[in-house]
C-alpha cells in the first residue's frame, strides 16, 4: 500500500457463526484484524471505535455476517504512524 492510501473492503464474517455463542463478537474482531493484516501486509492494525461498536452492537452472541470497512495507512511524515493501518467503518 502507498502512503495515505485508502481501500474499501467487505469482510466476510460468516464463519464466526460457527464459534461458541459467547465468543462470537470477540472472534469477529480477531477475524477482522487478520483480514486487514493479510490484505495490507502490515502487522500494526488499529480498529476504530465506531467499527468496534458495530461488531458488538448486537451483543456477544450475534455479530454481523459481513461488514464494509475502509482501511487507511498512516501519514508519511509521522515516524510512529507510518507503519500503522487504521480500519474504519465505511458508510
């Protein structure tokens, strides 16, 4: 990914429904993080508050089956944020 680049993805979370009922939202968060790492080739991933709330809005037992996200790579000038990918809820 180039600096300051944005990408849109639809993350499939259907397999999360196979997890035990009381682990589904937490599993969805892990699956989302792994998806972003795989597609951005960057290990440092941050999940925005609104995206996390969307994953947890129906409680721990019922997460969405898919979710549309926007990922942004950090600013070039900032040393700490250069290698940070942030995932936002796409609306």
